[in-house]
C-alpha cells in the first residue's frame, strides 16, 4: 500500500466488485483508482474514454476469458477513472478549477507515486489513450509499453470541435439527456450494434446506456472541456521508445486519427490492428479480437497466458533491459507493422 505523505494521500477505500477502490487526493484534486489483483505483480494502468469508467469501458475485455486469463495472470490492474467518473461519484464543486489534459496526465504520475510503482504498462481508450500517451511523453522512464484503443494525438479537428461544442451545450443545459447519450453511443459503437427501427440495439449498448445514467453531467463536461483544449502531440511521438500496440475499429469516428498516430510513432516498436465491423470501443464491442495481438505483444516482455507460460514469473518486474533485440522485432510481436484486418462475424 502506498505512502500517504506528501501531496498524495488516501481518503477512502471501498470494496468494488472484487477490487479495492481508492479515492486518492493528489496535488491536482482527487482521483479514483480501482485495484484488481496481486500488487506484487507488474502494474497495468488503464484510463477510459469520455463519460466512462472501468465498468463501462473495460468490463467486456475482462469478461472475455482468454483476455482475463492473460491480463490478470500477469498484471495487477490499476483502473484510473477521470475525476468524478467513478461509481457513485458526486458532482465536483464548481469552485474547483477544470483540470487540463496536462493536469490529468500529472495525476497519473501521482497515482503511481502513491502505490510505489516504477515503470508500468499503460492501456487507454480514445480520450484515455491521449492522457496516457501524454503521460508517457512527460515520463518516458515510467512507461514500458502502450496498448491504445482508437487513440487521439492531434488537437481537435473543426468537425470534432463542433461536435464537442454541441455535446457541451447538451450537458450544460440538459444534463445526461437522451440526445447526449445517443451522441456518446455513436462515439463508442458501430451502427451495426446500435440498432435501428428493424434491429434492436445489442445488450452491450443497452448496458452502456444504463451506466451512462450514473454519470454526473457536470463531471463529464469537465473532462470534455479538457479534451477539447488538448494540443497536438504528434511531433513528440518519435521520442517514445516503448513498444506500442494500437487497436482501432474501422467504423470508429477516430479511425483516421489512429492511422495518423501509427505513422508518427517509431515503426520499429509499433503495431496497428484494424478491427472490421467495429466502432471505437473495441474493448467492449469485439474484445475477443484483441486477445491474440495482445498475447504476442506481451510475449515480448516474457509474459504468457497460464496455459502456455514457458519460463519466468509474472511476479518479476517488467524490464526493457531483459528483452532481447529479437523480441523487439516486428515479427516477435505477432503482428505486422502494417494494418491487420481482423474480420469477426457478429452474432445476431
């Protein structure tokens, strides 16, 4: 357990669905972290997309048996929620200034300091992918690898800016209205599972819609304002030497953004997986498509699923120094450095 001295202290601990939730006071306000697994294992830090938390953004992935066995066998999971996005969160006081994306990235560093973590694996979705990539740029020595889903790296385009402005107005005047939730669901999921007059929406979309009802609209507005004010970090991406695995659904509104990001990262350490018939939130819509690429990606760190672990221990800290040059090659990652199309048949 972390030291509560300095600018980082613990306010509350609760048991949350098998994990322990910590509300940590950082130098930039409080942040909730749900911890799952053995804290002696290497750390995997997650950060969700706008208006989501670990329940609505990563539940599908961890409910996938193959993915769960791979990740929970090798890592202790630290799910960071954006401020005010945790389960049961109250509205953040209007007296507290809106945090910038830099503030949110610095909160990640405070969380690592609290738990006494050194270098970690990072796993972010869209807005969360931007925050963790920014964290990696600011603290390169603390990030061993990035798993990014439909990531952002540029400033908002005019189209996104207008869309965000419309959502901001909806949040401010109407709260978590039906129209606002539709905008968010279009951001997350492909039209195939959102349904229409002839086809009902899928259980995944219904569950997400229900979880969105729990968000405080003012807290979502704060995160949206932070993301709308983000800067372009494309030029700094070449400086990242950690291995990066990018997933993007080919129906994602941020598909071109993910492709752009893949071209800006060092190709020696980057792999891009395009998932067909999928929106932005691959972790929920087609989690099973992520298993094999992640498995090969983690083999580069000597990590395996329990049934195929050959040597080493998941309790051993991840360290780039123990990875041979061969394991850093594209072939060893199991995915080529050009987009891979994975066609997944949708079950009706």
